[in-house]
C-alpha cells in the first residue's frame, strides 16, 4: 500500500512566468566637421521620426555638445537605426557616426 507524505497534496500549482522587459539601448549621434546640419535634420526626421522643430533642436544639441541621444530602443531596433543612419550618411558622402549604448 502506497503512503503519502504530509507534503504531498496532489495539487499542481499554476504559476505565471515572469516576463521582463528587454533592456533598452540609446542611439547616439556624434558631431563631425563635415556632415551638414541639414543632413542631420534629415536623418532625425526620416530615421528617428522626429518632428522638424524637435530635429532642429536635437541637431543643435549634437553640434554644441559633440554628441546627443536621439532615441531609446530595444537592441535590435537601435542597431537597425544606427546602421540605416550610417548607410544614408555614406551614400551621401558624409562621415556621420551613430553608436548604440546601453541605458
């Protein structure tokens, strides 16, 4: 005859898995002496979906401070936007650099 321990109730407990938000990363634009201000605004509007006025302000921030955070995304999105930015820059003969950093 099988015996049951005092801890064995025969019930299975349902638990919800803990799902954490993925880590976030920042796209950072770096100032240089060759990329035009107009092109930086174009990048901010077309790649980072900023409004024109916001893009103008961010462009000035990058110009004055040497670099600036232009968006926070999951790693894949941040990397994709950085690659798009640098490809557009190269296609237009600009050395604009965009890096990805953890928040």
